[in-house]
């Protein structure tokens, strides 16, 4: 078991032990192919986010098409679609301009459920990587 998977599993168990209800959703995150090696070593990092609309964290989508379409143009044409397990507890539905979820929530959800934004380390991990040309 990789370190990233182990830490994710530990985080999930920690939430359960504290009585925090979370579910695991399989969601997608699109990025540049050249960014994959660092992501696999240290996971996605919400501190690196430059563009945000539904919260200043790591964005995921239940739709591969949406994730691809909203990916930064700076990611170029050689892409990687990350299939990730994501812990989702309390959800703050937002329309725009929020930086963090409201108190008691760990996730913002925007654009009619097309975007899930996570703000804390180890609440997601990449299960699969799909390489493609956009």
C-alpha cells in the first residue's frame, strides 16, 4: 500500500472515530501529464491552486468531460485524468466567490454538482491515471 493510500485510509478512519460521517466518491481531476510524478509522490496540493471559483482548494468533478473542459489551458495538450477517491462529508453548495466551506462542512459543491472542492490534505487520493492528448 502506498503512503498516499495509507494516509487517506487513516484520515477516513479518523473521521469515523470522531463520529464525522463521510462517504467516498469516485471523482475526476484533470491536469498536465508532466505534473503527475510530483502528484503521485505527495498527492494533490490545495496550496498550489491559482484559479478558483467554487473554493480555494483542489477541484474534482463526477464528469470526465467537465474536468477536461475546465482544466487550465496552461496544462497543454498532453494531459492526465486522475481518477480519485475523495472523502466527502458536509457539503456547502455555492455559486461563486467562496474561499472556504461554511462551518461544519468540508466540501464545497458548485455548478449544479459538477464541481467538488476539497480544502484539507489527505482527503483524496489518485487511484488511476489516464494519459491522453486533448
